[in-house]
C-alpha cells in the first residue's frame, strides 16, 4: 500500500517538473524589478512576444484536464477507487489540512518575489492585474463551470457513507458540497500560482519555478492524502490552474490598453510606512 502511495507522489512530482517546459513564445523581458515597479503604470501596451497566444500552450493543460476527466468514467474510475483505498489506509483523513493555506504560497510568490530583488517579466501593477485575472479565470472554470455541474463524491464522504452501506443517507441535491470533488480547487489555485511564478521568473531563475511547482505538487498530494480528492481531481485541477494562468497572461496586453484608455495620465501604486505600519497608496490622475 505504501508503495502505491509512493507511486502517486512520484507521478504528481513528475507532473510538476514536466510543466516547467517553456514554449518558444514565452521569452523576453517586459518590466522593471524592485519596488520601483509600484509607480508609473502608464506607458506602452504593445503586445510582447511572451503574452501572445500560441495553440501549443494549450497542450499541457488540455492533456491534464482530459486525463483528470477520464477519472469520471470506467475503467479509470475503478482504478482511482483502488488507488484511493491504498491512500485511505494511511489515515490522513484525520490530519490537519495545512494545504488550505499553502495553496496560496505560489500565487503570493508570483507577485512579491520581485520586491526581494528577483527580476520579473512585469512591473508590480501588471503582476497584480495578471494575478487577479488568472485567479478569476481559474475560479470561474473550476467552480462555476465544473464543480457546480459535475457530480463526483469526495473520497472521505465515500468511505463514510457509501463504503459503510449508508449511501441513501446523502444525495447531491441536499448535500452538494459532498459531491463537488471534481476538480480540485486547491490544486487549481496552487498550480495557477506556480505557473505564474514560472512565467514571471522561470526564464532567469528556473529553480524558483521548480520550487513553486514542488509546492503546488505538495498541495495536490495532501488533498489526496487527506481524503478530500481523488488523484484524477488533482490532475484536472492542475490543468485548470495552468490554463487560468496562461489565459491571464494572454489577456494582459488588452487589459493594459483598456486601463490606458480610461486613465490617460498616470496610475501610481507605492508602499508608504511610518515606521510602525505599512500601507499601499493608490493615486490616479485623470
């Protein structure tokens, strides 16, 4: 049983590492580093090579989502149940779900590493906009599109009710949160952040990207270990997160054009401190 769990861990880790491959269209620099990125948002919004859409960039997230979706059907469905049986025997369902917090670490890193001197592809304001868009897209795809429409019982609920012969005690209508296992929202959030880290910092600092994907992989592993998700839920969630990050990347030039058309002069975002408290000051010149 432990051997099966080790195979799951290796598979997820290989997923994270394989996602580090960078398409040729994702090169080049587009911004400044450091806290100076907080100011002077206005400027050129021409499409840079790294933000342009390429069909090849859909291959990885598409393959992950398709693989995860296969877990809703036989024979993969039976296989995921057998795999989860081995994981369930480890007793992780009673452990503290620290991934509830760790899922946000890659996303925070995507925004803030530049403040620590790690050169990024975009300025701070751009990264904030990019992260917000990516999160909105990922949440929309994961929650609004799939979780609310695909009926898939969570592993922990399966073992509590179905495996004990009490399946009639629950149903999707009265207990929707018990049947929204597909895909993993935590994994989607974590892998979205990891992909943003890769896109922003991976070209010059590849090991930072590997680290971000390792964290995201750990989040996925813990969702399985704690009986919140099947292995295929995590695979699909990873694909959704990567796709959401890339869509946010593609949309950034158009969002910048929109903001520049609305605010003709300058948008300034900078940190201020009195020695005891730190705040972000936003100034908009019309």
